[in-house]
């Protein structure tokens, strides 16, 4: 099961004969790092390791993550996330803006961000890419 961009999720299961079961629900995040994949249980209300007793065929549980569990995205991360579907497989650094190429302004018009914001995002991405090459 994964969470959609809006935070919603659907978890399907088949109840045992008789139609009811005890379900253990856990809200966690997978973090990939040097040590491999680590699963971290998130702090939620109700508890992220809740047991839903005598669950029927349809149950609704609304978990609320604590602010510490979901730090806000930076402006860079937010804009990048918003425009990703419009970029498709094109690298952001391939967008240019000149007399014959209007990739930056076109993406700005499509996304609702200003041309300056998209141009700054392209420049920041290129700088990060260049810095990564220098540190290899």
C-alpha cells in the first residue's frame, strides 16, 4: 500500500469467514540510506500501531501525522514535485529560454509558477548537478 499525493490511501483485505477480524495498522516510512532500507514507525494520532478490533468489510481510520513526522518541503522541493508530471522524462536542466526556445516560459504557463521561479529552479538544479560532479 502506498499513500497518494493528497495523503489518502486505500488498504484492501479479505475478511475471514464470518466477516470480521482484528487488524493491526501501522503507519511507517521507509528510509533508504547507507545502511540499506530502514522502516521507521511514525508518530500519529490515533497511535500508529493501532489494533482495529472486530473490523468489518469496510472501515475508515484517519491517521494524523505529527508535524515532526512530516517536515515541510522546501520551495525547491515543492515546485519540483508540482512540475514533475509536466516534465515527463525530460531533465529539468534541458529547458532553455531564448529567441527560439521557450521551454521555461511554457512550463511556467502550464504549471502556474512564474517564469522567474522556473528559471531559478532550472539554474539551482544545474548548480546542484555541477557541484555533485565536482565532489566525485
